[in-house]
C-alpha cells in the first residue's frame, strides 16, 4: 500500500507493508505483538474485547494501578492468556477528550519505537472505533515513523522496522493514506540524517528527480550556468566558498483535472546541505548538526511527493535552493554587496545568515509563477529557538488569512507553531547605508523577525507565510516517539494544508 518514493541515497530500504484488516478478531491475531491504545480507566471497545478474552486481565491491572492510561505510558504484557499474540503492548493516550490527531500520532510512534528495539515479523495495532478518520490516519503515520531510526550507517541497527504491520478494525483507504504520509515524513527524515558528504546540492537534486519520476511530478533543475543566466546572484554568492556547485529545483504537481497556469500553493524550502557559517565560522559544537540545515528543502520535497501520491485535487509547486555554505578561498565576505535576482541589493554583515540570502532568489523565482499562496520553511535562526524552544516553530506572515490556514493545518496534525509579530518597526533594522538592505538586524534582539522581514521583500505582495523550524526540525537526542536526528517537521502540516486548499479556476 505504500508508495515507492523513499530516498535512494545510501541504499535506502523500501517501505514495509502496512495493511488494514477491518473485521479482524483481536484475540486471534497471531503476530509477535499487538498494540492496544488505552485512556485512564477505559475498558471499552477493543479493550473490552481483550479484557473478556483474557478473563478480566486488563480490568485487574487497572484496579491494581499497573495500567493508568497516562499519556505515552508503555506497559508490555507478555504471552497474555487467551490471546494469540506473543505480547500485548498497552500504550496510554490520556483522557479521551484530549486524544487528538497529534497525540495519537505520537502514541503510536512510542509503541513502534518500543517494539522495534528488536526484530519482529508481524505487529498489529488496534484502531479504536471512536477515532475519526483523520485521527486514525495520523496514528497509522506515527506508527510507521516511530519504527524508523537514524542508524543508516550502523552495522548493528538500534531499530528494526516491522516487515508487516496490520491495523485491526481500520478501513483500508484510511490506512493507505496514513502509510503515504509516513513515507513522506520518513523521506524528509532520511535526507536530513544523511551526512553532508553524501547529500549535497547535486545529489539532493538527483534524488528529487528520482522521486519526481516515481510519483509523476514535473521537475526543473537549475545548475550553476542556469543560475548565472537567471541572475540568481544571491544564491551563487553563498555557494562561492564551496567546491560543490549549487542547484535550484522546482517541482510541479497538477492534481487530477487541474490545468491552471497559477499554482494554488507554493512550498519553498531552504536547502543548505551543510552550513559551516562561512567566514563567520560556527564553533564545532554548533556545526556538528548542520547537515540539518536543509530540513526545509527536505520538508518541501517530502510534502509534494506525498501530495502527488495522495492525488489531491490541487496545483502545488515546490522550490528548493540547494547550496553548501563553506569558507573556501572564494567565499563571500562580510561587507560584500550581492544583487539578488529581483535586483534588490543585500549588504552582507554575517555570512552565517545565509539561508535568507538563498531564499531571496528562490522566492523571486516562485513569485514569477504567481501562486495564490506561498509558504516557505527554513531552519533559519537560532533566535527563533531562543524565543520558542526546540519544539515550536515560529510563523510570520504578510497575510493573516494565509497564516491562519497554515496554523490550522499544523494544529490539525499536532505540530506546534506560534505566530510572531511582523511590525513595520523591524523593517528599519535591516536597512543598510550602502545597499537596499543588510542580511541581519541590529544585534541579536528580534533576530527571527528581522530575518522574516528580509524574506518579505521578495514575495512581491503575494500572500505569504514563513515558518522557522530551527527548533523542531532536528532532535538533538531521542524522544519517546522518535529517534534523534531529523524529525520530518512540517511534512504533515503541508500535506494537510494542500488537502484543505481549494483549487481556484483562473
């Protein structure tokens, strides 16, 4: 049921089969493990069936305080009497009223992480009848994401994806959609987790071309000569210090029956495949995880691939600017003035504020297509993490309706975002005495906002929302629901946003 668009770099495995069995008897499921979702004191639905089959075991454990149903509580019951499965894993979901799509995504992922710590052939998950289709869809996705680790190059794997997963009591079409969404998230995670000597602008572009062929996307890849002809001098400036030449990739999905010249939605991603900081060199500790600085590009690619696999009735463009920011002999310098594709001049005050310089050209390319809405995503500023921490993305906009749609889509799938102001006073902070603008504000204060203010200059008034995922894009250590490394942040919200976007006829 899963699409074949997982990454091919570094011998990427195919997605494991995920199946639905709408009428299965949980007591007779003969897999290695069966997962039961349980809230506090709940013995209804699937739990009631299993409680009866086990002679009241679940009720007894609840009464004894061994099963509380608290969020993400994981209790394995080995060889439960009356059941055919080798293990019943009970995962807490908290009170029923709080069990939204985001919580169920994470709860299913917690269960998968627990079970994938050693090889298992067949694992079942019990879908609850009280869940909506959207909630179940996200639970399916979470289970498929949770079993995949970041141990791409380890001889001895820490996680072992299940060869087969069965969702008991679930509709086939819902499970299929959840599996497709999981593949998009895992694609983005895998690309982020690849080391920068394997994933760089050229190989990212090649991967995008492979994926485009598999899911039926139109694709253009601009190499360095094309970028020079197009006047993408901002991107080229950032790339000057690297031996790897830059790429700009534009992907187009036209939904069934949609032939509009104007995309309904444009997704733009920052793709700095490694960020040394350039001449404004990062310290070693800050540089170690900078393979993740292309997380925005990975999210845009994973999202449009999923949108195409789901065959959503909408027109979408994804554009990613791919560079390495290095400090070679030709590296761009502090005090340089670069002229972006739009003609706007940018004075460089910090070569480590390179993402916004790259996106200046990518946004201008996208604006040529006159999309009805632009959403860009980038690991743009440490300032956003100072403001919101590691788990919440900052959101900035020039159009409140556009922003509201992005926030609603993120909230629907359980990814946390928070809108920050875009007051006109911040425009003054990026004014330059020698150029139109400079690439940083005045000092560290409000750094996430001044970065967004620079991007705003290049969208030509088109409704636009910028998402700074510097915090949530990369987990510096494992969480109960996901291994450390790339998280696939914003793939699910982008898919949901596309699903909610109504195609408009010209």
